[in-house]
C-alpha cells in the first residue's frame, strides 16, 4: 500500500470515527433532553451539545482538509500526516 493510500485510509477512518462520535453525542443529548425536568436544564443541555458537536465537527472539517492536502503532498508531508494520525485518538463519550 502506498503512503498516499495509507494516509487516505487513516484520514477517512478518522472522519468516520468522528461522525459516529457526533451521532452518539446527539443521541445522548436527546436522551438527556427527554429526561430534563426544567426548561433551563434543557437549554443548558442544548448549549453543551452544540458546543461538543461543533468541536467534533471542526475535527471532521480539519481531517477533510488534511485529506485534500494529502492528495497533493510530498512524501515527507504524507509521512507527517500519517504519523500525526497514528498519535491521535477519538475521545470517548
């Protein structure tokens, strides 16, 4: 497998993981919203969910940019991209 293929695969896998994380965060927020007993609690949950989802979406966007960059990157830049993805973890819920 070429370095470009490795980088592409790693980035696409990260994007998929982040999208699953976003889905899980939204499902958890919906569950908590259903259990919330007051409007303030619902508003607080909604604000928190938007913030967490936006942070994850920013990571998805960043990974998408890296994917685009990888397609035109030099060998050393591709290696740096692969190394950076090897050292990052998608946060748990």
